[in-house]
C-alpha cells in the first residue's frame, strides 16, 4: 500500500532563525540587530559585535554548504556555530 502524499495544508514550509540574547550591557544602550535568519538583542558593544560576527559567519558557512538554516540538523548546526565562534 502506498502512503498518500500530504495535502498542501499539511506541507508547511520550514522556517528557522537564530536568536542571540546577551545581558552584560552596563550602559543604557539598547542593541538590536536583525538579519535574514537571525535576531540579536542586548549585550555590551563588544558582546553584541561578537554575536553579529558569529551570525554572519554562520550564514557564510551555510552558503558554502549550499544549505539554509532550516535544512541543517542540530549536530551540523552545532558544528557550524562552534566553528563560527572560534
């Protein structure tokens, strides 16, 4: 017996995003950066800049692999983030 194809309503488009939160800001600045698949909020100037750099490098690694964030598994994403944060 063949499995029936899911209907269009059952086929939901996958989506994914990275969320970066930091709480080390001691100044009164509210830092927010949005990208195509990430949102970064808070942090000191240095911490926020590091989150931005990491998010950009994650996207570069995804592009090199020809994948989108929603297409990678958890293990592969961990590897990509670890390499980007180095």
